[in-house]
C-alpha cells in the first residue's frame, strides 16, 4: 500500500501540473492566433514579453525576499531552544525540522507564483508608465504634468502596495519561524524575544513604516484625481485638511521608522511602540476627524463660497480636456428685420422644430398610454416624421412602442406561462 501511494501521489501531481500548463498554453496560443489574424502580432509579443518579465522579475523578488527572511530567521534561532512537550511550538518544530528545506522551497514557489500572477496582471500599467509622456498641461494644485497622473501615478501606487505586501508577508513568516524555533516565547508578562529576533523584526517593521510614508506621499496626489465631492478633484477640505494631514503623517511615519531602526542599538521596544502609537493616533485625528469636522462645520454651511475656486478649476480642466479652452462667448442682440407676416410664414414652413424632448417625456407617455400595470414604454422615446393632415408638411412626432413590464404583475400572476409566453 505504501509503495502504491508513493507512486500514485507523484503521478497525480504530475498530471495536475501538465493539465495546468496545457490550459495556459492553449490560452496563449489562442490569443496568438487571434492577434495574428488581425495583423497585430507585434502587440501580442509585447504583451506576452511584458507579462513574462513582470512575472519573473517581481514574482521572484517577492518570493526570494520572503525566503531570505525565513532562512535568516532560522539561522538566528537560539542554540538551545526550550523543550516543553506541551508547548505547540515544540510540536511544530519536531514536525518541520526534517522537512524544512522542501517546505521552504514549496513556500517560495507558491508565493512566487501568486505574486508573479498579480504583477503580470498589471502589464498595461507598466507599459503606460514605460511609454508614457507629458501632456504639456499641469494641474492647478501640485503643478504636476497631467501625464504624471495618467502614466506614472498608477504604477507608483502599485509598486507601493506590492512592496508593502512583501514586508507584511515576510513579517508574518518571520514571526512564525521565530516562534517555532524558540526565539519568541510567551511568558506570563508577555512575549519574550531574543536579541536577534528583535533586530530582524525591527528592521522589517521599520521598512514597512517607510513604505507607508511613501504611500502617504502618493495620497497627496490622489486628492487631485479623486471623485465623490461636489466636483471631481481636490476640494476645499482636501486642500485645507487632508493635504496638511498627509504632510504631517509623512513626517510622523519617517520618525516612527527611525525609532524602529534605533531599536537595533537601544535594545528596547518602548520608543518604537510610542512612535507607532503616535502614528496611529495621528492618522485617526488628522486623517479622519479633522477633515470630517471641517467639512461639516466650515464647508457645508457655505459650500458655494468655499468651493467656488475649486469648481472653477474643475470647469477649466474640463474645457481643456474637451479642447474648448480657447472658445470665447460673444454677446449679441436677438433682433430681426423680418416683419410679423414673414415670421408667421417662416414658422409654418418649419413645423419640424421640436417642442418636446424625447429623453424627458417618457413618464408622461407612461401615464397617458398605460392601459394595464404590466405595460410600459422605454425611458428614451423615438422621433419620426409623419404627415398628420393631408396637404401639410411632414413634421417630427415622438413615438413609443408599448412593451411588457412583468414587474407590474401581481405575485400571484407570476408563473412560467406569463413570464415566458
């Protein structure tokens, strides 16, 4: 039985791998044939090479960084780890020690695969960053070229979140390894760390906080392209509350990271803990409460006055985007030299001038033409031309096809026959 199992398991794993690779090959080959059929083989090659490069480059970066930290944590284990058979860490240690190398390789491969897939899915963002340029137009607040927000910002944002994920996964893996091999022990008054574990964790947390400072720096530019306020882009609260809060949080995050790096020398978690608590408190007070209070008590009571300059910015940017920034308005007097008789004759010859908007009168048609609750008309009606009286010119007529609306039926009438026939 054991011999058959030793043969069966590798065979099943091999078949699963072959099926996966076969499905990937079929997908890639189908895409290649389609791009070739429309004459865009070069586009297919560019996309494929970019995906492979991102998968290999960023995926290996993620996997090898995590693996290196796991290996380093194992090398920094205590020479004589505590042995307590009732301790869960001891049982994990006994189980993992004989297979630690295969487990490390498997974990590295899995992490590399997942991380590489995520990176490969952002091939378009990478190409926009690599091939992007400038528009020659700068935003009103940060004086950045619009090309920065279109091409550079999305890629920088992805790199920020990707790098932070590397630190988080590495930190979790290192904590687990230190716990299993006795570098982290839970005593009565809290966790006890060896000096080596404290240094490694301090460096990783410090790098993570530095990356958070970089994220706060990117958050500043996100204000210029955000939506959801009175207009798209930065508003009064963004400029006078959220932007100063981001600037302060950048400084606080950098100081907090330096405190964690200082734990390498001072051998204490007190100052780094204070710094981390200060950063969390600052993010809540300045990043959440302060903007909410300003919006509620200062902006909303006089919103048109406060938001006036930012509405003007939005209008100017919209005009530039539609290439009508150079359009000028001119005043003219609505006077005519035609006599009343000539105007009446002109009106009779222009009976096609629309008096009703087909996008607005649907509700009126709904009320006037509805015979039963299960009849309805489209939201946007059609316009056609008909001769209503003999001898007259054709004129525009709004028409609607009466349709069925099953939602108008009573629940007792909703059966298969009524729904489908």
